[in-house]
């Protein structure tokens, strides 16, 4: 369900409450009800991602379509989270202890998330490159009958594909890059534009930048609220922090990113939190996939890339031993693999640009929310000075 629709009733309800005059006790009870509803929505959305209902098509874990659903969930949760904190009777509450400390930590995580959006955007571009190389092999082998020249051309393209998918993680996606990534983008020239006028969000990252360390830094001080804090505004800040870290962690696991050593290590989410059960289940599944495939290169765990790698290896074996006219059984088996690779390329062609656009939307949503929170904190600080 699109992010613009899934939280509409929740936001409408908060908007109505904001314009009503109610007692302080009634307001507190309503806030508690809103917090419970927010937790339920987080739980329900991740439950559907882990175990979709029978009438919903199942998307393979870490496929392009699965990632798009994940980003929709993030945008839905983010909109409701901001509504709870900003649409109340007194938004300045976020500038008062203990909420202010949790907000500042959240805003620091947001900056790191922006850098990760940049890295993932660049990673999607490397996937698009692999897709184009794979399409060359498909075109070469899709002819009937396959000749020696087509086999050689396909072999060259497939070897290039395997090389692109198995770069040393320490080298990064661009070995010529030396500049640090800037989170808030730049004014690029036409050469920076992607199909559909999609512009890269940032400069390339530096050689020593690490996606895994960025995730680890985001998870630092991610402590469960206790006591009275657990039922106040600190609670949704903590929940949204966990959602943000999980989404960035899953994106980095799926998409080629620079330096991901140690990514399989889960960031801690206490199992006693009912809204987090499905998220923990997804963590375990993704972590198991990472360990099983021992991805130390750049390809990531994107389902389409895993399939492309498997099919590419099979077709390399076919082209290595091919001599015209080829053995009938092997030619037929190769034709089936070519058809499957063509279908994989088609799904990538249809899904990668919309995925990039969603990442862009996430990036700009985080920027806007961070700016709004900083404004409220700044106004709260000025009010405190005036009162003193």
C-alpha cells in the first residue's frame, strides 16, 4: 500500500484531536492511546512483511519488490511518528527533558541514515550496470542457433558481470573516489542525471568510509526507555530509531555498499517488545542469509543479483565448453537459463528506478523531519531563556 494512503486515517485522527479543546487528563489518555496505536501499526506492518496474508503475493526476501515494501513501511511509520510528536497541543514538549536527549540522538542517527541513502543510491547504480552487462549476454545467447561468435561474446560479457559482482569490498564501488560524502547533496550537472531525471543525492564516498560502521554508530545508545519514559513521548522516538536502523541495515545488506564487514551482527532489539517480534524475525532471516552466502564482496544479498550470479556461473560453464553446434541437452538447458536471466533483467529494469525514487523520497523525508525538529528545539531553547 502506498505510503500516502496507509497512515491517512491515523493522521486525520491526530489532526482532529489537535483542533479540539479537551482536558489535560483526557489529552494524556488520548496520547497513550495514540502511542499504543502507533506500536500496533509498526507491529502489523512488519508482520505482513515477514508473513504476508494468504491473499497477498509473496515477495522474495530482499528482492526489489520486497525492499520497496520495506521503504513504504518506513515512510508510513515516519509520518505517524512525526504526527505524534508535532501535532499535539504543545510540540515544544520535545525540547524538554528527557525527550530532548532522545530527540538529539535520533537526529544524529538521521544524519548517518542520509549518508547511507547516498551509499545505497550509488549501489543501485552499480546494480544497473550489472543488469546492462547481463543483457549483452542474453542478446548474444538468445539467437538460434547459437554460434561460436555469440558464445565468445556472451562469455566476455558474463566474465565482466562476475568481476563487477565480486569486487573487493575494501576497494569500494569507485576506486578513483577520494572525497567524503555530503549528506545534503549538491547541484549536479547533466552528467549526474539518471534516466527519468533522477539526480544522485551526493558526492561519492571516501575510500575509508564504511557502511557497516555507519550502521553500528546508528545503533549506539539505542537503549529501551524504562519507567515513566516508556509511556511518554520517548517511546515513539525509540521505536522510530529502531525502525530507521533496521531499514538502513536491510538496505545495506541487499544493495552493494562500501565496506560491510560485520554487518551480519544484529543490533539489539529486546524480545520483550511485542511490536518488534516480526522485525527480530526478519533480522534473523537476513542475518542467516548473509552468513550462509558469506558475501565479502560488493554484490549484496539482493535476490535478483543472487539469481543473476547463479545463472551467470552456469552460462559461463556452457560458453567455456561450447563448440558449434553444441550438445542438444546442454543447449536446451542454457536456453532455459538465458530465458530466466532475461526475466531477471526485466524485473530489474522495471523495479530499480522506482526503488531509487523511493530512496530519494526517504532521504528528503528525513531531511524535512530533521529540520522541523531542530526548529522546535531551537524555539524551545529560546523560550527557556526568556523564562529565566
